[in-house]
């Protein structure tokens, strides 16, 4: 996994590298500039005119170094320095002197030409980096507005100027099409409210100390293929279905049996040995026809979940997809929570029932997995002013109730009872379709039934779910995907872990 660090920790890691490699700070800056240019020169053709807008701190020093290197690559380069944005750093001054030998540098002060970026095809933002601690004001803010209005491709150096690493942002912020981040991604990159500013982000290695990174404590991590592969349990020649768990899915109601079908099929595709689906009486023929590999437990009610089946035989239980919120369903859910010691996945209407009957929170077994989308989470934990506050609420909710919370989104976040957070980086916009969450519930239930811990199942399940969506998009196309497509591509997702 990749550690996600705070702005202060990033600065400390820079300082550790400078001290212990050892390497002069200006040489570390050169290394960062070369890494940026390696990315840039593979994505932007030399026929484009590149404008670089620099501040007077170290981010501006990066911009100066990048300009010098791009000139060596035969790019047409224009450079501006915005005055009054702060004190000049030593490394900025050094790179400024080096660049003056190659090109004329234009200063931007109060009375500047509003059309100064005319003729540029690409603007590189090197105004402010991770050291920014307050909203941008004055001339710098005005220049950033002009940059945002220019008809160009905008590329941010390390982080878009005006964007905070680990706190809500306000004021002027560069709207980058691409952000080239040094060494590690920033927490801000993963939040919906920041997407208009970050664009597509890319990480380049600038050689920061591995020892320093190992010694840096973090409670937030980006899940990677390598970390997921380590979680995957092996399969043996003499395995049988009894060794791969027996899952129970309680799902479906009148008009919503599709959710039960999707969750059941996903559980089976995820490798559970045996699956029993508990459905309303009128859903019997549907589930038997659509999912012949599953066994069926039939509820005494025609249209909803009303009575708890015998739950002793099951190694994991998933409950919620298409369940509805009938009073009898709410009571039956209470009985499940009271009686079961099996690992649990709670989704959709199971979460909505708990939100409306908050005393049920006390019945959640330690390690239960909850899979809300943002609105469901708001009903559970309260409204948040911004995405950072919502992450704090998610972490606090997991710790208070000793549960695993999977908050679904473009970058799904997973929080553990210990307060750790894991960020997922698979999946795509085509997965924003009805039934996608039901598929995830089936995957998670199957993994729990096979003996994965709640935190392991959450990481592996979310990653596979997203990757199956990525594989479906790659083979079928982005528009028009349906949840069944994700199920069909689960075996391909598993194969990628070999």
C-alpha cells in the first residue's frame, strides 16, 4: 500500500532526504524537475508553446528548473514570475539565475496585461505548492483567474495552486487538466469536491528516502495491486465447496428481486462454496430460474423479508439489497442482528432501516461491514460541510461502533474499527448504474464466507469490484454498461492477481 501523508509530513520527508541521502536541496529540486519533464515530454509535443507561471517559493523554483529543461528539449517556452506572492526561497533564486542565462523572464505585478497568456497552448502552474496554508489573494489570485480562463491545457506542478493537501480549500484555485505529483499522491486528489481542480493526476518518482517514508507513520493508505495480491487466499487441488464457505444473502422484495439476483450471482462469481438466498415467497421462481447455482430459503411473506431463517449453518450473511423497509422487515432485521455471530455485510435498505431505528446500531457485531453511498452515510452519521469532514465522520463512525465502513464513490474509502483508512483506485464512471452496489454486497459476503477478515474482505472486494468494472469498460465500452457486466468480468479481475 502507498502511504498518504499530510502536508507537514511531506515537508519532513523532503528534509529527511536532504539530510540523510545526503543531497543539497537544489539538487533534489533538479531531480523533481527532471521527473516532471520526463512525464511532460511524453504527453506534450514540442510543437506546442508552453507558458510557465511561477511563484517565488520552491514551487516557483521547480517551474524555473522545468523551463530550463524544456528549452533543452526544444520547446518554445515563456516564463512569468508573479511578484508579491511571498519571500523568494534560496532554491528559487538559484534556478532563477540559471534560467536568466537562457531566456527573458517576465514579471507580473499589479498592472499586468490580462491577455498575457495569449499564444500559449499549455500553461504550467508553478505558483504555490504544498506549503500553502491560506487562501490565495491579491495579484496571484487574479493571475490564477486569468490562467483558468485561458483556452489552454493546464498542468500543475505537484499540486494545483490554491488547493490544500489535507484541508478544505477556498479562494482562487487553478483548474488543472493534469496534476503531476511528486513521489506520492495527496489526500486532496481523491475527494469529489477537488476533481475540477486536480483533473487527471499522475505520480512521478523523485527519489525521496525510502527509509524516511518507512519511518513516517500514517493512518491513510492507497490500496495497490501488490497489496491486494498479498491478501488473496490460494486455491488447492483438494479443495471442495465445504472449504469455501456457505453464505446467506437476505435480499429482494416485491418489484426488487433483481437486486437479489445480482448479489447472488456476484457471490457465486467470487468463489463462495455454497450460497443460500433468502427471498420473499413470490421471488422463489425468479431466483431459482436466474441463479440455478444458489439454494433458496423462502420467506413466509409473499412480498418482503419478514422472518429470520435458521442462521446457524452460515459462515457469513449479507443483508439489504432490494429489501424494502416494511415494518415486518425492520423487525426481522433486528432479530438477525440480535441472533447472529457470523460476519455481516449490511447494505441499502438494511442501512436505511438502521438509520430510522438508531437503537439497532448497538446490535452491530464488531467487524460488521456497512456499505453506504454518500446519502445513506449522511443518514447514518449526519451531514458534512465538505468531503474532508465526511472522511473524519467516517473514521469516527467506524471507531465508535467498531465496524468497517465502505463509503462508495469515485474513490471508495474504507475505514476500520482501529481508525485506519484505505482508498481504492479502481473503477470508473460507467459503474454509476443501478445494481452496482448489489454486486459489491455479493462479493463482500462471499469473501467473508471464505474466511477473509472484515478489513481484508473490504479491501479485496472493493478493488475487485472496481477492476471488474474497468475490464468491462475496456472490452465493451464505457457507455451503456450494466451491473451484470461487472459480474461477468469478475473472473478476469481475479486472473489479473496471479
